[in-house]
């Protein structure tokens, strides 16, 4: 055995390992280079694949965007067309609205003209009614017609329903109250009764000559009898005419000459006509005086036993007791209110 101090003699390195060491390094570096190259190729390939995918995705996105853009442009174009159509329709509607406004203004002006025309026509009717009422009161004293005329005027004003007509309506109400408070005088009725009396004067029998008036029925019966009876009757009538029996316990009726009966009837008619005129003029004294004279003539010259004469006397007594002289009011307040209304309308 050898001891520790014994060191073996140095040996010379061999040339084979020294030659293999550089070649091993070159192989390692080559492997690293190949691996790096493979890794780079793989990365390049992967990067290229990703770039292709990204390019395809970008192309797809661009296509979708282009499609969406085209659709949006189409929608915008359609929207612009719709907006243009709406603007055209709006312009047409605006033109029609302007035309409608012009027509409305024209119709409003026409309606106002028609309303003013109707109002003016109504005022003319009211004025005519008030004038008619005043004429009926002053000339004929016809209170019912005057009341009807004033009521008609008030109803016309009520239809207008305007505050400026209230003073005139108040004046009409006051005058209507005055007229309604008057006592009623049936002047048309009295006038018609007088007219009936005038028409019946010619039929009333007279008591002229103191002889009874022959009855037409007796004459008809004598005409139907045989000739010998008619002859006997005529002889008997002549014999009776030779003797007259008359009462003296009452006044004799006035005797009239032949032909005066006509004038008596005509004068009696004139008396009744005068009474009728006095009735319309409200002349109480003349009215009663004429009726009293007519009553006196009926009792003096006409047959008091005849029913028609009795009825005529009764009618005359009733009409004599009628009070016709009623103080009628005037329409000054109503006429003044109407003048004020006219003046106020003319100032506008």
C-alpha cells in the first residue's frame, strides 16, 4: 500500500476528452438554438394563427359594422324620407289650419253681422209693438190689445237676454202693471151688441095709426081657405074696421103719417151709431144720452108687447149702466226708455 504522502506522478491529459469537449458545447448550443428556433417558430406560428383569427374577427366585425352601417344609413334615409313626408304633411296641415282660421274669422264676422241684424230687427219689432200699444190706448182705448202688444215687446226683449235692455223691460213691466189694474170694459162686446141692435131695427113692429099689425100667419090661412070663406072674411074685416075700441088709461102712442116709419127707423139707427162712436171715443155723456133717446123711441113708437122690442129695451138698459169713461195711463216711461236705448246704440 502506499502512504498518503506518496503522491502519484502527474499524468498528461489525454487528447480525446479535450477534442470532445468543444464538440459537446457546440451540440448543446445547437440544441438550444434549435429549441429556440422551434420555440420562435411555434410562437411565430401561434402569433400568425392569432393574427389570422384576429384578422378574421376584425373582418367579421367590420362586415357586421358595415352591414349595420348600411342598415343604419337605410334607416336614416327612410327616417329622413318620413321626416320630409311629415314636414310636407305638416305644411299642408298648417296651410289648411291657416285657411280654417280665415274661414272661422269670416264665419265669426258673418255670425256677428247676422246677430246684429237679428237684434236690430227685434228692436224694430219692439218699437212697433210699443207704438201700436200707444195708438190703441190714445185712439181706440183698447186696453187688451195694448196689453198684448206690450207683452209681445217684453217677450222679444227676453229672447235677446242683454243687460242693456233691462231699463226698457222695467218700464214695460210698470206699464203692464198699470194696464192690468184698470177695470175691464168690454168695448168690442158692447160694440157688437149695438151693431146687432142696429141690424134688428127694421124687424121691430111699429104701433103706428093705432091699429094692430096684421099677422102674416092669418093672411096665409085666409089665402088657403075657399073663395066664399075668403069673401066672408074680407067683409067681416071691413065691418070690424068701422069700429075701434081703445083704452084711455095710458098715454096714446104717437101717430105717424104714412111713410114716416122708414125715417123713424133710420133716425133710431143714427142714434145707435152715435152711441157707438161715443163708446170708442170714451164720451160717457153722449153715449148714455143717445142710448136713453133710443130707449124712449122704442117705448113710444114700437110695440111694447113684442118680444124683440122687449129684448132691445133690456139690452139698452144694460149698456146704459156700463161705465166706459176709464182714465187710461200713458206709456211715457216706456217710450222714454226706448228713446234712450236708441240714442245709446247710435253713439256706438
